[in-house]
């Protein structure tokens, strides 16, 4: 097997792709080509003819800027949608070969990488999911789930905070089937990494309880030996420090930041190909290289066929487990409406508390639902009381303890969800959404249906003060495309919000819950809480026909709107209260429904939300009034803050009076 020829083919394809695009990063693919060639031709368990085979190894190029490495591998391995023409269209409109690998653009891409460190977090999540699925479905005889997660990471990944969070968690959990190749070439965009980065990586990773191996990343035997040593270590994850030369093979640019983020240039490419003993023509793949990958694919088809036989025997011997397996993989939901609690009118509950009660029922109803919190489960009410914890050598449980690691938690959640077989939620305070926002954005971009449980959703956090009061956070989450934000107004809306989140398969959902108690509305008087699924609905109106004024509220402010509306109704004002828990769900409704809730004929509108006014202009128009909070909060009991910040019936009435007096 001529690994060197394969590695050089990867190098030339990467050079040519970047040159054709006139942008990109050729240096990293050229440096890691040997490692990638050994991994893909000798160890990676996958079948290009069935890219979604459940027990495949997962491969993540966390250093997504080196995407031509991944695209070259996918093409050589025989993935049908990664043609040579796609390589030639690198970074061009409509191609599968985006600047950074994107989940869903081409088969064989397990996750979207680019923001450094996120692929590492996803890899940890996938390795956790592998352990959890194995604990649930493997038997003493049959290892139905038995695969590795391989990650290629650059020095940039190891500098980013996300890697510190997730590598610490991975070592703590003893993820023996996680292997990270660390591309140590001492070069970044600005030059030699030593100008800012002199960490002792070996000591760091050993302190995290990882196995650490160090090799010459251009030596085939050392690469093979390291991978086999990593596979043999079952109690710890492994990092293989690969000492490489960025731009390996380039006579004038190897080892320099000049080849990190720019094409080599036509002349340098020609002399590099000559130095490597490769043909001068662009995008050349020899018959010998094609044959090697065809042989590997045939071998992997046989491995998958063996697994199919194993699954057939296992499923016939364990029919109940087989049903659970299919339910988990297909993410099949039961009729949640019949399985979740309903809440009695008049009962006062914080929505975080009613969420906690709902989660207990969901835990029984949806066996593949798993979740946890960033060290806040007693406050978030995310702990599933009837089920065990997840930890080292204990992956059969349902409850994660992520530690104080919001960014790591969200990246790990993405990996768990992408792996398949589990549905995951994670909790923290809403103000800490800023910590996990990069991973939430990627979840939205990929369409990964993770669920965020954000509690303490307004300045009604109270005495903790402005550092913990998420004034602008709700508005900022709403700006993330494909993230569904739901802020329910009472316990039964919470119930429906959870159903909506679990039914949402197109992207992530953020559930926003209160710390303070809210009254449970009497649904024999008000419309059913199931109206939440339409995003907004007319909750109450004092008269018939087109209202004189609209009070639009979310979450805890629905109670305030109802109290104020009652006073307005006594003054013979035709007032409508609209509960609007989700802008995103409302936007999905047809125009007729939207008009029925917010009629154009009524332009006297007041929106009430204990947060920033940003974005509400789309619903209240030029004449409307927003009762919100556009500066920071303060430290005091929440009822004092409500009064001081103008969240009172009197203030709503005064605003309504101003609007009603206008001609």
C-alpha cells in the first residue's frame, strides 16, 4: 500500500483546489496528509456507499479551514456526491465544497466546523453518545455499538477556550474511544505560534487524564503505531501530537505562515509537484490511488455486512431492545398530549418549576431523552429524578453534569444530537446564553434540534443584580436564524412549549423560564394553552369586533397585561390581550391567522416584555409603545424592580391612555 502516493495526491488536490478558488488554506492539508491517508486507508471504519451506517467511525475535521483535506478524502474514498468537479468548484456558489465543511452539504461530513474548537466539542459529544448507546444496547455477546470518534485539530483549537472545557470533561468521563490528532506545526496566521502560545500540551492533556502520544506526523509507521495504541487504551481519550510541517513539500513556503491562508501560486505549485514526484496536471488522481481506495471500500462493505448479520441476530433475540433502538434512531415521539401533566388553575408556579415537573413526565415518556445542566440543575429544575447520572463507566444514565462549562455543554450537545439515537437538552441561566451562543448558532446553521433550557429569564432574578439579569439576551437569541425562542406565560404554556420543542426537528429551541412564581390561568375562561403552537394568540378581549387597543405580552408579563386589560375593560375600552410566547412560531402562520390575532385595523398597540425593546417595532408599529428595559438592571428584590422599572398596571394604563387620546 503506497501511503506516500495517497498523501501526495491529497496534497496536490488541496493545492489545486485552493488555487482554483484563489482563496483557502493549503498548508494544513499538506501538513496532515500523511496522518489522514493512514487513518482513512487503514483504520477508519466507514462505508462510502452507505454514509449513514449507524456503527461507522466518526471523523471530524475540527480545523475546518483545512477543508480541502476533507473534500479530497471524500472524493478519493468514493463518496458519490464529492466528484472531481466539486473539488474544482471549491468555495464557489452552489458547490458542496464550502470554505469550511458544512453538515448537510455532502455525505461524509459529520458536522459543521470552522469556528475553532467547536469540532473538538462535537467530537466529545459524539464519543459520549457512542458510550451511551453502547450501554443501552450492547449485550455481553454482541457489541452493536462499537466505533471510534477521530478528530483532527490545529493549534488554534487548543488555544480556544472551548477545547479546554470539553477536553477536561472528556478526561473526567474516560472517553476511551475518542482520538484527537493535534497538528503541531507552530504556525498560525500571524506567524510562529510561540509569540502567544507556549503551553506544554503534554502536561496539559495528561492533567486532563488523557493518554498522550507524540509522533513525527510524516512517518507512516509512527502514525499507525499511535492509532493502534489509541485504540488499545480503553480508559482514557487519546491525543496524538503530530509534529508536522505546514505546507509540506513546498520548496519555498513549507514551514511558513505564507501557506497557511493563501494559495501557493501557480509557479510554486508546479515546483512542489515536481519535488513530490507528482504529475504537473491539475486535480490528478492516479489509477493506483483509485484502486487502493476501492479495495478499502470493498473491505468496509464486508465489515458492514458482518454488522448487518449481527444486528439481525441481535434484533431477533432482543425484540424489545430492537424496538427501542428504532424508536431512538428515528426519534419517534409518543402522544405527549396524553402523557404530560396539566396544571390546576390558580396554582402559582415559577415556569422553571412547571418545566421541571414536565421534564419528569417526559423522562418516562421519551426514553431516549437525555439532559443536564451547567452546574445549575437544582435551579434549572432539569434533573430527571428517577434516572441515574452519566459519568465515567456509567453511561446508562440520563442526567449530565456538564460542570461550569456553558460553551462546552452546547458544543457537546451538538455532537450528541448529530451522532444519533439521543435527544438532548441542556440548562443554564438565560444571561449565560452569551457563553454558549457560538455553539447555538452552529446548531441553528446545521438544523440540529437540541433544546436549551434557560431559566431566570429577566431582571426578576432580583437581588443577584445586573450581572445576572438578561436584559438584552432574549432579543439577541431571536436574531439567530432558525433558532426557535419560546417564552411561555404560565404552567400550561410551559407544557405546550416542551411539546413544541420536541416536535421541532428543523433546528434548536430555546425555552425561557422564570424564577418567580406566575399564576396558572383558568383555561375554561381563557383559550387552551395549545394555542402556543401558533406562536401568538388572542388570550382575552373585553368586547366584540376589532379592539380599540392591543396589549401584547410574553412570559411573566402576560399576567401584567391581563391585570391592566381588566382595568381598561372597566372603562369600556375594547382591549385585547395577546399572549405571544414565540415570534418564530407566529411567523410560520399564514397571513390570515396573523391578521386575526393582530388586526391591521388596530394600530394602538402596547408590547410588554421584561427585556430589550429591540425588534418589537415589527409588531407595535410607529404608533405603538414598548414597555421594556433597554438599559441594565439593578440589585433589589424583584417586586421592587418591577415597580421601579415601570412594570406596573398604572404604567400600562398611562401608556394606553396616551394612545387612546391620539387622533
